[in-house]
C-alpha cells in the first residue's frame, strides 16, 4: 500500500520511466524523520525516490526527468554535451542528483520529519543520526563507513583528512533550538564592542558559532573558546572591509576572486614583516586558516540548501584554493616563525628546593587554617584554605590545572577508597605501598579530549576538602555550584582558576624562581626527571595513564586494576617529587623509591635484575649485563666430561611457586632477593632451592606470558 503522496507508474526500464513524487500535501499525516529502506526479497525493485534540485519533487527515474524537464539548465546542457555512457557523464549526473537529495535531506532534518535519501539503502531501519554527507559528492552514508567511501568517491578532491566525520558534520544544518543557548551563554558574555556587533550580524559566523556550540555546549568552560573563535572571524572581517570596501559580509569573501584579499587581510591582521618574512602573531594566522575552511564549508552548505548553485561553486572553489595555496602563503611562514621564537628560549623546570619550600609553606598554612576553622568560622580563612587545597592537589598530582579545578562534588563523594582491591594484588604490594593504599583515595575527573583521568588525594587533602564542603553553606557558595573548589562570591557557578592560585602562592612563599611554578612546567618536570629512574614498561604505562597521555593499544589489552596500581605506584613517585628527594634515585626503579626520607634502600634489593635464566649461579658469579660474554652454544656436558648439575623443580615446588607468585607474573613484576629468601625460609619444600633458582623460575614464567600476549596481539 503506497502513501497517498506517491504517484508512480510501474516500468521496468529505469532509463525511460518518469515516476514523480509530488510534495507532501497539507492533508497528509505528519511523519517522523526516517531513512529509506529496501526490500528486494522477490527481485530488485526500481522504487528508490530521488529529488530534483530544480523543482524539488521526487522521482524514481531522475535522469529522464532532467533530460525532459530541465534540459535548458546550464548543468543539464553540459551533461547532454558529454558522450553517452561515458564516465564523465555519469560523474556529472551523480553530482546534480546528490545535490537535489542533499537539499531534500537538509530540509527534512530541519523540520524533523520526512525520509532521508541515502546512497545505499538497508533492509532494516536505521537511526537518521547515523548518516553523514560526503563533503565532495554530498551523498549520505553511514558515518562509520564514510571514510571507506571517501577513498573511492568519484567526485573526490583528493584531499586527505583524519577528521572525516567532523568535516562532514559541518554540512548538516544547525538545529533550531541551539540559538537560545548560544545567545545566552556565548553572546551574553561577549564584550559589547565593534567585533561583537559584526559577529552578531554575519550569518556565516553565526552558523560557525552554532556548530561549535553543538559540539561544546555541554561544557561551560569552553564557552569562552566558542566566543574566541567567533571573534577571530569578526576581527578578520573588519580587517577585510578595510582592504576592500565592496566586502559587506563574510560570504562576500568566500569566492576565488577574493582570495588575494584574504591573504592580504591575514598578513595585516597578524602583522606580517616582509623584510624578515615573519609574523608578529603566527598562531592567529594558523587559526584563521582552519576557520576559513570551516566557513567555506558552511557557505557551500547554505548555498546548496537555498539552490544557489553559483554561490555553492564559489565556496567550493575557495575551499580548493585554501587547501592548495594557504600552506605556501601563510602556514609555512607562521610555523617557521613559531619555531624560530622557541629556538632561543630555555626549557627551564621548577627547582626542587622551590617545590620543597612551597610544600612546607602549604603544610604550615594548612595546619593553622584547620585549627582556626575547627574552632571559629571565618570566611576569609575558608577562602584561603580553598585556594591552598587546590594548589596542593595540582602540585602533588602534576595534573593539568584546568582539570583539577573542575573536580565535581559528586565525583569526590563517589571516590574510590581502594576497598574492593583483589587480595592477590594487595599481597603483591610492598609494605610501603600498602600504607599508601590505605591512606590515599582516588577521584576520576574529566581530562583533555574527554579522557577519564585520576586525581590522588592524600589523607590531609581529604580532611581539608571535607571541612570545605561542610562549611560551604555558611560561606554563601551558590547551591547550584557543583565544583569542589568554587568561587564563593556573587552567586558564581564557576570554579577557582588554578593558574592564578599557583602564581599568587609562589610569590607569597618567597621562592627563588616563582615564575617556574606552573602546571605545564610541573608536568614536564615529572616527564623529564622520571627518565633518571630505571622504569619497566608496566611502570611507564601507569605513569602515562595517570598523566592522561595516549597509550598503545597493546598496553591496554590486558587490563590490570588501574585504581590500585595508580594509588600505590604513583603515590610513591609523587611523594618523592614532593619531598625533593627524587634525585637520590638515579637509575632506580619505582620499587626502590623510599616514601619516607629516612628509609634506606636494602642492600639485598640492589641486585642485578637480569640473572642467568638457565643456570644456578653463586652470588659472586653474577655479573652486570655489560660484563657478560655472548652465550655459548648450550651443552649438557662440561669441558671436563662431567655432566653439569641442573636443579629441577618438582611438581609440588612448581605448583607452590605459581600459587605464591601469581600476582607477580600477572603484573610482570620481577622478584627481589629478599622475596625469594622469604618463601624459601617459610616453606620446607623449597628449602633446598637457591634464591637464584626461584627468581629465574618466576622470570621465565613472566617472559612466557609476555610472548603469549605478543603473539596474540
């Protein structure tokens, strides 16, 4: 049963039928947004509806419709002049067919009803949100397979991009309900000046703002980012008007003949020096290149929606010019300027004595503030404790300041207390790490690019935060403020700025180099100084994950209890940084870092990690890797003709060792001499083994597991 708005003549010849679908009548029932489907169980059906870009009606044979009804259109004339059945003719037909379908789809998306015309129909219903248009041919494809189509698109421009879906999303219409949020949250915060007036009255800039708000509108701290991008375009438009009086809006710039004006305006706005071939503001020049490409895509989308083919081609040609010429004219010079500016700047890191001095300053202040607030409430003291606690967390965790300052109360209340840790993992930790596991807790927060990153809380930090939360109402913090470190004044819903807090305390503490105490330099401090440690791969993975860096997929394939390991291992490392004693552990592993400054490294732990894997050597026979000779060909007979005695493990001994050191094998943690001697003295069945034999056995099991995982990957 076909809908009333479909008028169709059955014809098996797809080239000669002219099946038309008229626009939906007012009396037709309203439909929700859906996607075209197909049903070819009983043979292929030529019933796919496609829409004409000129009359906006749907047809099952769009080619015949073009040649009979619109043969006087310039695009159709050009197609008729091409050889029949040629590749060029097929490509141009695809271009105008997809343009009409795109126009229909955009209208359906705006109204929230109708049927999306897609290139490949499925036999089942799909979510309209799963489809995106190709920015070259404008055909709608499943977003997960769009990258595959881009490789073989007949209308491809040849441009390669790693942001296929992001670029395609720019061609979709902005939803109508986004304007209110953009107006209130972005324009409501803009300074009322000439740039704001230009931005509010330019349709292309508004569209770009709507796109950015759709992407970042759920993150209040990025409202300023949206405002900044729109104002950059506004400043560029003002500068372009001064270069060419015929330019009124940004759409006037987005055409090939105006590209020289674009280059000139960019150089003027970024203060280009022709003599030195440098920019005074090179970063803005790079940003404008990305923004103008976005604007050209938006302009192309709008032109296609309103049927302005000429303007759409201009925008497309302008985009091509940007792709081809912008790099040579602007980007290369800007990047060279940035590189030259950084060349003579020293990469200074915070001084260890300054960090220790700042820690001592915080400890003294915190103790005094806790005593005062526990006895008598004082708003000024609360605000100072609020700032100090934030600064302490940032410095201790070496976390990005913006991440820590936006810690939510709900995240803190649901923090991990390390109570659900598997017993096998807990038993594998050292005594020091067990203490850290019992005293520290872990809060997960949103990091860069939406990653989930942890923040470790010491016992003292938890005490401070609990007191701050308990007194929030007395201070007058807004009830809707969801941050642990809020701004207490004027009903603010925002949080403190960690950069301001660190800068103020670095000056107040009287440091030698207070300007070096920044979150970026503190993170570089960890990454640089950690290189003096002899860290194994597992430790490096823990550090990278904790700091919010990318990790190779094979490192995350075998998932370990990250909560436990981050608290135990990173707590040990960060405490050494905080105490200023990290320099004492040059060439040591994380296991050998003492949390307490008075803790001495046991001489039994300073053995070589690599021992002979097949022979039981006496302690005085163990050599360093640099002193070893290449391994000879294995032989079971010595030079004297006597068979070499090799210790063999019984099944009972092997099973017991596997049970005792299962966690070590799982965590890829090598045994120490003291660990081996402890089990040998405790279990009689192991009493005849040397500690080297126990260590080598577990080492071989760890190596075997690594090989299995590598083979699997």
